[in-house]
C-alpha cells in the first residue's frame, strides 16, 4: 500500500468523527432526535391567545419556523399562549407511538430582543375523561429557565402519566404546548404566570428524544 493511500485511510475516520460531532452539536448533545413537527404545516394546531404564521426566517434545523404572536388574554387567570392538537393517526401517522416511547420532548424557540417569554410547558388532555367525569387533565410538565436572545432548545422530561395513554383511542387526547412569562413578585400571577408581551417568538421545531 502506498504512503498516499495510507494517509487517505487514516484521514477518513477523522472526517466521519468530525461530521458526527457537528450533527451532535446542533442537536444539543444528541444525534437521535425525532421531529414530531418540522414546521411545514402550522394548521395542525389550534391557537389560544396567539396568531401563528409559517415563515422562512429565522429557522434552526427545519426549513420553516412558526412566528407566534401573543394577542393578549382577557382573563388574567389564564394569560398563557398555547398550541393544541390531537394524536391523529391519519393526518400525522406514527405520532402517538413516537410520543409514548419517548423520554423527553424538546421545543426549539427563538427569543427576540424585547420578548418577556421565559417559560414553556407541555401537557396532555383527555376529552373522553372530561365528558365522563368533568376532569380531563392528564398531566403536564413545566419548566422555568433563563433563556437568552436567539435560539434556545427547551427540553422537558415526559412523565409516566403523560405517556400512559390508551392506544385504542388516540384521537380523544389533546397534546398542548404553552408559552408564558413567570415573574417573581407578581403574586396575582404566581400560579399561572404573567401575560406575554406582544413581541413575536419563533418555534423552530418540536420533537422527542
């Protein structure tokens, strides 16, 4: 084997390693993310207290983002902005299975200067239980963290209750993602958060590990 070929064989593993590091780095330490929504269809979600528009800038790992513009809430007890959808096996095949086998959910969020957004949460609601018992709440996971301007990947653990869903009726469950501001010293909003100002934020992808 010539010296030139030896250098080629020594160089190839290094190229592979560097490529893997780049992919892992862009995924915040994991190359095994699965996007549940890659932002190509904003109509799969209903909107609460916000407007949603598909845009091409800024984007993170997907071709599109959703510009989420808070519209303000008339009820100070529920100031959060929310996106809700169902585990519909026809319009989104495989979504339910990916959800119940995952350990964590992530939300890629772009925070512009001037936004007071600092809190994400995810939850599941059971319509069948609500009509039968009047209580449809399954479980939710909430996180408060400091997020700087630019892209932030918010990672939330999925609890057993939020994944222990009846596979025979996926359409009766709603999955929701909430966005709000948690402010210290605001006793009036201590449990439910403080209203977001009307500066748009951008959702660049939602998926699971």
